[in-house]
C-alpha cells in the first residue's frame, strides 16, 4: 500500500486497555464533577449570605462586554507584557480544552449514534488540521506557563506575592502541557496504522512538536513498538488524565477559580456610570432603625456581588501597581483590600501586605459575641485608619482590574460606616464635614464670601435673570481658594468674550457634597444634593458648566440618583469641553503666540471617570506657540492622581512621600516650562508640590482657561 495514500483517523484509546481505560476515565470524571460542583456550590452559598443587589438589567450590553473581555482579553492586554503572557496561557488552555471536548464528542456521542465510520470526526484533512492547531496552541500554552513561572519566581515584580498553591497549580499546568506532548511523541514513535508506522507518514509531521519528540524517542530506543516506550506511554497517559481532572476538581479551591468566576463577575459588572457611587436608598428610614446598617462594618454587610469580587480576584496586583497611595508608601494596597476579604470569606489564614499572616483565632470578635466571620469587625482586624483614608478614589485600581472588581466602592462603604455609625474618623475629616454642614464649603469660610472672587467683573446672577443658556457652577475651590479664584475670573472673561449667555447662582450656590460622599458622610451629601437640586429647579438653563471635575462628575452621574436634572433638563459639561467648542465655533480666537512647552495633567474625575481626554488637548493645541507634551506612559486613562481626591486635598498624606510630588516628577520628565491643569484640586496639589520641590519659579501652573485667556486678542480680553 502506498504510504502517502493512507487515510488517517484518531485512535482514541491507542495502547490503552479498552475496558480499563474508559472505566478509569469515566470514574475520575465522576469524582471530579462531584468535588468541583461541591466547591462551586459552597462558594455560591457564601455569596448568597451577602445583601441583595440588582445586577440583572441590560443583558445585551452585559453579554457584549462579557465576550469582548473574555475572548478579546480587552483589559488583560492593557498591560502588554503580562497581558501577552496571560493570552498565551488562556488561548492555549482554551484550544486544548476544546480539542479534548471534540474527542469526547466523537467517542461518546457521534460514534455510538452513527457508527464506527460515519461517526468519526477526527479523520482525514480535519484531523491533520486539528493536530497542527493543537500542537501550535499547546506550545503557546507551555511558553506562557514558563514565562509566568519565570516572572513569578525569578524577576517577580513587587505587585506579586506567592502562596504555596500558586506554585502547585503552575506546576500541574506545566505537567499537563509538557506531559501531553510527551504522550503524543511516544504515540507517534510507536503507533502502527494499517501495518505502517505513523512516524513514517508525511502527515505525521503536522504534529510537529510531537513528531520532534518522537524523533528523539526513536533515536534512544523508545520507538517502533519498544516495550519500554509503550509502558512509559501508558504511565504518562494515566498520570496525565489524573492530573488533568485533579486540576479541574480543585479549581474552586485555588486562585485559578478565577477561570470560572472572573467571566461571571464580568457579566455582573456595574453598568451604572463609572463616576457614581452606590446610593443608600431610604436613608432617613434606615437611620431611624434601632440598629441601622450604613456602609460596611462586617463581611455580612457586603452585597452578593461584592463577595463574588473576592473569588474573582487572581491577586495579579495590577490595581496595586497603579495605586497612587501605594506608590507613596502609604499602607493602602487595593490588592490586599480584596485579598484579605477573600481570605476571611473563605475562613483561611489572612495574609497582610507586610508579610504577616493571621489565623481567624487571632482576630477580635465583636463585643459580647463569638468569633463569626460574618459579624467580625473589619476595621481594626483587617483594616487600619491609615489604610482606608489613604485612598484618593482615583479609580485607577478599578480601571486596571481585569476581573472587574470594585475596590473604591468597598473602601467608601467602610468609610461610610466609620463616619455615620462609629464616628471614628481623622480630625481633618471632621473639619471638612463641619465646614460643609455649617458654611456650605469644606474650607470652613463664611458663605457670604462666596462671590468675592467676582468683584469688578459684572457677573450676572441667576436670581436676577431666572433664565440663561449656561449656568456657570463655580464650585468651592474657585470661590475660596486664592489661586483657584484666578481660574474662575479667567473663565468668566472668556464666556463674556465669546458672547455666551450665562449666569452664576452666587450666594445660593453651596457645596455639591462630593467631598462628604467620598469621605463616607452620605447623609450630608444627600442633604447638600437636595438643596442644590431644589435651587436649580427654580431656574431655566440648557447647560451647566464647571471648572471642577468633581462637581462635573457629581452633577452628571450622581445627582440623577436623587432626582437631579442632568441629561434631562440640562447638559453637564466641563469647562475644557465648552472652551474647545467655542474655539471650534470661532467664538474664541487664540491668535497670540505663547511660546510655551506645556504638559497636560489628566484629572481623574473627567479622565478615567468620564473619558474627557480630547477636549482639553484640543483647546491647548489651538493656542499658537504651544508645544504639547505628555507624561510618558502615565497619561490619559493611565494618568496618576494628583493625590487630592477622596477628600485628601484637605488631609495630611499617609505615605513616605507625597503623591503630588511623585506625579509632578512624572509630568516634568521632558522638562516643560508650563503645567496645564483642568481641576482646582489639582491646582492646589501641584502648587504645593512645585513650591516644596523648588520648582515654583521654573514651572508655571496654569489652568487651560488662563492659558486661553492669554492667547486671545487684546480686543477680546
């Protein structure tokens, strides 16, 4: 018979006893299914102990993002090198899994139903392609695992920590990948097909990894029906099958449970605006209860979705690597916020950032109660004051997390309990909250001085006009901070120069409540919001423009939770968006050259939270003479926070080095002479950083409105 004309098909149980092999395989599959199902059901039971939360709306949107994240590896590939490593492992594993399923379908369904010949799937050209694809993706799988092992145990970035199960799982996966090739190589070296050696067939070379190994086996005497070679093949076949199903069975008990839970967590992700914290419904009714539940004090206070987050976490540390608080040396690590809660939820030893490990018996239960993980106080046991208040709520951790975990919400919820129930907050937080409650601003300055910044500008007030195209929401910082007042004045002059019909609220304006909400004082936030909503309902306007990203985010994404009119009665825009629009419409004409080397800092609350990146840059590029720079690697959605968010603009830093100083170093890598800003909090933080670092005279700090005002014609100014 011509060797080249032999039709190939897969012999599934080659060299394996056709009675013992299937019995062994189906027996271990049954055991695996029982163990794995028990583990998954146990995890689900833990999640169900959480409070209810609606996460079932917008199914088509959820499904589309689910497939984009899972099969497109969208978030994973943001961090290129580890992303590629993970992609090799993921697509390699997925291909091998599908290949195994095809074999199972042929053996257990198509052949029994259709007969030996008609039921074959792995035959001829399809089988040859099948082998080529599986060898290629199997090789990618092994390469990814070797890369992961080298990275975890040799180069080891600071963001990674190792536990015993990590090495065990990586070792098992490497054995599966390499063992599969060894089994294939021994089969090709020893299998006969219609009296001919498979090794000698031209199509055997398509299984190029197995064929290469088969060549080696034949060279050392383990081919052509060698008894030793056949015996090793059998041992490896049974060992490989056992290891495969042992890995699958133990998935719910290792960090690789994320194979199941990360896709599930992605599907149930938060689809509300990124900038909106969860509202506490029926707040007043909850406060009236004998034991109100405000925020999170224990594991039992978390929702089922937040508890799912913990099992979806793979401890990759991407959140930690972009956290400004962690970079400053503060005790906060978003990774350990989640991993400590995961350890507690699973009743396992709790691993802390400093390397210490605490057993459950080492923790202090609530007063007059037994040790119970559901009622164990988190604050004091798992988390410290310095850890929780170091968070700037910049959203970088959530943005980077490939598992869609919501770190910021967990931190703010713990702050809510400390603020509203325990009254256990830093003195700086108390001063800010008192200022908002008593004076309507966190600077604790008199409310009657709110419009002093506008002296001599003839700024129209809504109470006098009642109707305008644009409501300019000034905000607390431009009203009271001396440096930010200049930005408000520049903005007014630009609006006047462009002929915009605008007005301000004047002394009717009060703090929008953002600092209170981020500091956990939800009750004060809602009171401020309701007051502002009622005030704005008295007037008619089409746009609300503000120079403050925090005000912008609050009005746009959070006031609608309480009946605010954003998106319905009026549009909320940032001042950089308005200025870019006025330039495009020809109402502002920057013609004066500034001859400046400018770097722009992206504020978190219009950047990561609301995706406003183009407008600020468009406005800057329209100014003649400006050379626009970017902070290398840390710009746009990856820009580092200035350190002022989450109320930290009024607090002492928790780290060894100030966040604003670190960020200023990033921004000045290419030696700009001007730092362009679009946020009053950023202005405050960088004013301090420049002065403290000796760059007060060499680096100008200018809001985009100030730069634009400098560039318009004398007639307009």
